[in-house]
């Protein structure tokens, strides 16, 4: 046991293994370049000392930290889980680690977190959504760190982007419901910026088709099933003739399903419900939930590939990638 206040160093490991510090570094970073006997001795010394390499020091030597930061608006709920898991796996496969920060839904908090992350010089930064303030955009561009914005689309990204159109989703859901004969529809939605884009497109498309739109019932982000129940109750109070509702997340939609059943409304006979996200619970709900499918796995993997390509000097020509979306039809509609 190391009883001193200082952690073991690479020189301690080298003395214990009977090799040079350079050999220890080579064994840890490129084990194929050392003999099996040497590798075994180094690994035994590492195990005995619980030695952890100094990533900051090696990062300075290599101008690379092998660390990518991802900013999420919330760590609660499953909305971004698929993307984060794919991002983490893709980075791990290439020898990079993922560090996650929660930025909330406030631009000021996001700017503060970005400043802290930039100071630590990760190899890349992955944003969930677009950078919300001009100050944040300027800071990222000045840092020179590769940045991938996700989950939205814009013609003017900070650097690279992989996402989809929220406006297109809003319009597509209206077309879907109109095609099934619905003429009085509403939305239960979170109150964040991306949801606002969907709501505006939803209302505009409905108006163009001559559909009555019930004013949106809002809930604070992140969404909950309880908010879905309350939202549907508010819509029905305004418009008892409501026949369809689009919810800005599957959690809200599941809550709406519960509220509808409590009121004795048949789904989809009397009320059609559509969610967003195609979370794992959507297919197993009762009834199975119609929802907008977002390929979070593809977003995560592409974001990782873009960062790594830039860091390792490979071609990264695809600055903006629109992955699109699909409506997965199930029994709730």
C-alpha cells in the first residue's frame, strides 16, 4: 500500500517492473511493441500500485486528451439515452472517453458550462441541440476544438452538425393525422425551443389543411407522464370534440394514454395519440404507441466519427448531416 499522500508515478511502476519509464509508457499505450515478458511485468506492477496514467501530462505531449465532452439539457428521462450510448461506444472503440455535462434549458448555464469545458481542452465537444447564445458560439469557434451540434438543423452551425428538422416533424404529424380523418387536433408539449419549432409548424400546416387546432398544453421540460395526463385534461376541457393529440415526447404520450383510459375514451377509436422519440417503452405500451422515430444511434455514431476524423487529421467534409425521421405507426392511432 502507498501510505504517502502522493500517488504512484510512472517512475515507481518502472522501478518495480525493472524497466524504464519509456518502456512502461510503451506497454500501456502500444503493448504490441513490447515483449510478452516485459508486458507481463509492467502490468503486474501497475496492478500492485493501482497506477493510473496522468492523462493531462500525456495529453500535453500528444496535444490530445482522448476525451470528448457532451452537453445534455437533462440527465433525467430516456430521450437522449440512445444517442449517448452510441456516442460513448463509438468513442470507446477508438480509445476515447466520454465526459457528460448537464446544461439545463437555460442559455446562461450552458455558456458557463462551455467555458469550464473549453478550459479543460477536450478533443471534441458534442452539443445536444444548437449552441444557444452568440457568446457561446464565439467561445467555441475561438477555442479551435472540434464541435458537433446535434438534434437540430441549421444552415449556420458552429462547426459540424448531425440532426433533423423539428419543423418537418410538426408538419408531417399533421399530415399523418389528417390522412386518418382527424379534424380537431391538439398538442401536449414541453416548453423548450425545439418543441416551439414543432408547435409552430404543426399549427401552420393544420391551418393550411383547414384543421381546427386546440391551443397547446405546455409542461416544463423535462417531460413526465404526470404532465401528459394534465396536458390532455387541459385540452379536453377546451375542446371536448378533440380526436387526436400529438405529444412532444413518448413520456407525455404515455401519460395522455393513461388519462384517456381514466376518462373512458377508447384509443384510437375516440382519441388518437402520437408521441415522439420511439423510446423502448413505446412498443410495449397498452396500446402500443404511434411515435416519431429519431435514430439516436446514428446521431451518436456520426458525431463520434466527425470528432475523431477532425482530431486525427482525416477528411471531415460532411459538415451538416440531416438524418431525417420516420413515423412508426402502432395501435394508439
